[in-house]
C-alpha cells in the first residue's frame, strides 16, 4: 500500500468560506488526492495524497480558480522563496507564477512565517489586484453614467462596457469553478444575473450590481484578513535578531539562525528572541504576549523563558532550547492554523445544507422567472428581473461563513490568552461540558512543595531554623530540599557551606556548620526524643497533608519545617467559576488520601485518591455513563488514558511541555480559572454562530418577499447579500475583543 504524503500551501485571495469550498472540490478531483483541508481564515491548504499526485496539477487547479498558491516548507516557510520561481501554464500561456493575476510577490510577507497572504488586508487595499479591479470597475461605471447623460443614445453600450470590465474576471472564475466541480458558485450566479439583466435591457443595473459585488468581495477580504492577522501578528513579537555569545564575545545574528544550546544575551527592555532556560541573571518577564499573564513574572536561573516575551529590569544569559520554527509562538500559530482547518459539527452541517440550498435557490429563481408569465400571463421582463434578483439574494456566502468566521475568531482570541484548542469540534464541545475531573499535582497545585510552617521548639528563631536547614540541603536536588533552599533564598538568609555533610539512609541529612552539629531528620528517626506536645504538632501538620522535617542542633530538637505542594493561588476562584456554571468537579489523584483530602478540603471539592492511571480512566467512564459530558484536566502525560477517555481532554502546562498529542486542548499558563474561561468562550461562540445564521437567513427571507412583491430589485438584492456577509463577519470579529 502506497505511503500517504502531505503537502501544505498558503493560498491567497480567499475571502469567504465559498472560496475554500471551491478549492476543496477542485483539488479533490485531482487523481491520487486522498483528503483536502482548506482554511479560509488561516489562508492555508493541506493536501494528503498517495504520492502519485502531480503537485503542479494541484497548484494549477487553485490558480485557475483565481487564487494564488505557494508551497509551504516545514516550519511554515514559503518554499518558493527558497528556490527559483516556478512557472506554470495558465490558460494556454506561459506565465511566471509571480505575474499571475491576483498574485503579487510585492505584497507584505507575514513576519516570521515567510509565507504569503494576498488578501487585501495584508497591505493597502488599493494596491491589491482585487482592489485595483474594484476601482477600475467603479471608475468605468461613473464614466458610463456621465457619458449616458451627455449622449443618451450610447448609455446602454457604455454601461455594458463598464459591466464587462468587472464581469469578465468573475465569469472566468465561474467557468473554472464549474469545470472543477462547483457549478453553482457565487460567481456563476453573479454572471447569470448580470448577463440576464443586459438581455432584458437593464445594462445600467447590471453594471451597478457587478461593481457592488466587487465592493462586497473587497470588504469581505478585509474583514477576513483581520481574523487571520489576529493570530499571525503573534509572529511579529519575536525579534529578528539576537545577541549570541560565542568564544567570549557577543555578536548580533538573525534570530532564525540560533541553534539549540546556543547562549544569548538579553538586555533589560529587550524582547527575548528564543525559547530557553536562564543560565544566569534575574529579571521580571512580561509574558502577556504569550501566556496572557498580565503581571510580570520574576524569573531566576533554571527558569523557562519564551520567545517574544519582554525582559524587565535585569540582563539575562539564556540557553536556547528550541529553534525559531519550533518556539512557543510558532507552535501556537501552527496549532491554530491546523485547528482552523478542522471543521466543527455545526460547520459541517451548514456546508451540507448549502450544497442543497444553492441549487434550490436557482430552481426557485427559475420558477419565479418562468411560471407567472406562462401561467398567469405576467410580463416576461418583469418576472425575469425578479428571478435574477432572487439569484443574487440566494448567494450562500453569508450563511456558509457564519460558522467558520466565529470559530476562527474564537480560536485566535483563545490562543492570544494562552488557551489552545485543536479545532472547531473541540471549541463546540467545550460548551456542553457539565463535569470536570482534575488532576492534583501540577494542575490544582503548583507541582512542587513549598515551606508552609516553621516551628521553633527552643531558643532559635524561625529564620535561624530555616538557615541551618538550608545549610544541610545546599547541594541536594531533592524537591523538599529545593523547597527549603528556595524559601531561604526568598527570605535572603545566609546559607554557608556545611562541613562533613552527608545523607544518612532512612533518617535524613547530617553535617557541621559554625561549630554546631546539625541534623535534618524525618519525625520517625527522632520519635523517641519527641515530647507529647511536639508529637501533637507534627500529627496536626501531617493531617493537613504536610511533610515534616525535624532540625536538631547538637543532638537537641530545635524546631521543625513543614512543606506541602500548595494549591495554585487561583485554584479556589477557578473552581468557584466552574461551580457557578453548574459544573460537577472531582479531583482524581494518585497521591495518598491524607494529602489529597487536605487539598480537597481547602478547595471545597470531592476527592478520589490513590488512583492508578487505569482507575482515573474508569472513573471518567463512569461519569460519562451517568450522563455527564466530561472534561479531564491533567498534565497530559501521566493522565493520558483518562484524557483520551474524556469527551474533552485538557492539558495543563507551560510552553514546550504542553502535551497536545494526547489532549484536545491546552492551558498554556496553567491557570485553573482558564478551564471555566474555555467553557465560556465556547458558549459565546455558539451564541455568535446562532446570531450569524439568523442574520444570514433573516435578511434573505425579508428581501425574498420584497423582491417577489416588487418592492426591491437587483441593487438591493446584491446589497442584501454583501451586507449580510459583512455583518456576519463583523459580528464574528467581536469575539476577538477581550472581555471587559
């Protein structure tokens, strides 16, 4: 069996979902093509084929429909930029690909992606081929109008010439679409209506309708480009250059040339040019562009930083961990573009509906034009005119774009806030969630213990106890040791080196410092030395799920330090937001029951503890059998079976550790409250889609009636179609705005 291959292209000039549908239909008819995914909002096309397909034929099919197509290499780069321009045979003539109508390589390049987008939104609209055609058609209409007033006899011919200037490119696209398998395209309906209007001596209206159609297409392109630019603008956040440290010197190099392992210098106020780990330095990092975190985050050595974030007040040396094509922002953009190619169930339904809707409209228009004159003796000109108007009213653009425009805007808006979704189906499904199962460690908690209590049993103060404990743990990498060291560093306590420091199996650490013998043991190791009061204090802390270490100075118990993996600061508020939506919440964890119950009590949720991965999967299945629509939130790795079993799997993580291979969605910056925000985003999106469908069908229904009764004609018909499309698109773009 032949191995399946994949080719990805950036397609320019798509401004509505009908464009994507035409390209999809045409490319699927190429021999060897197995599947096609076209995203109007991302401006991309992915073709899966068996290896026997002629990629040149695929490109010709797309360019023949009037769109530009540029192969994308790995990492989203424009493959054609990296080699000599490819020549194609278009319409029987040899053209350089860059000279093809509607395909100008002079237009703006998408920063960081090295791709192309030829919609009017990528530069001044009047410089695009569509903009120039609209201006030319408008000018021709004005000239024809003036000529007709000066010399009335030539008016019909002047308007016919003005109409043809705009209609010829439209008619060409209509014919190519019909040959490629889409006979009932918007261009075909437009061509029939314009030609029909000329036949019944309405050349002036035909020219006006063509001009208004071109204006509508231009507006659609600008609006669609806004949604596309929202996510692609993230790539502009990554600086073009970086300060590379090499052989003891620093030099400026292009950021895209940075190799994994390279050391870069980031000055205060600079944007970080690559994902990496801090080697030295400390600073507050503004992560808002990547994670949506509004408050700068303090970063120290060994902390992760993201490309595109802004360094605050200190110089940093950073070791690069990902090439430019694989950094967090590039992955986010790629993920959203792929998600926009994945259709939601509602979108698939509307696509199927539109396949029958458009031929149905053509049939109704034909009946309106023919039946009244034949049956009731109506005037042919009058009823043909009404039939042509119905053709224009019936254009499905507004209806077809109602769902993908809203979903694309929501995917982009979510990505900018650190909410990554794998597609429209996931976005739609999130709104139905009524039960959420959450992991504990790293999801509801920070995933690393912190010092919570310091208790003195003698003359030493709390800082002195912490300082002496840190002395013993200075060279340890154990999570509990790191908790003590991090607290000592935060409190700016002295941590001198210990002498003769060593680990004692089954007990803890022992050493000498400042003339004192120091021991940091577990309670079990010093049980015989504990007083009843000390034992009660330790038991109370253990009941709260805390781990206790006992400090001995010169073999005398001096105090204790308690540590626990604490709940995230926003965990309680995030869970309350879910409860307010009527969502059932349960914690699923492999931790011991005592620790889990302590966190569960603190957060006010049900707890199932000491679970194996298969137990979590089983509990998710039980919830689904009880009638719940379940989301599972975890780290995406240990919880893989449960994530896969849930209706929606959500990975909680940061940056390059987000395990989207298993999960359907990810929360980039790890805020528990973002689970509720994902659900809210889904519900806002579905309301927006309902509004869009109502606008699209409502306007058409109104103008259908007014056309049949003779109140409106061709001009209002095309305005109704264009107006509905623009209104639907602008309504969808409201989802890009952050909530108040």
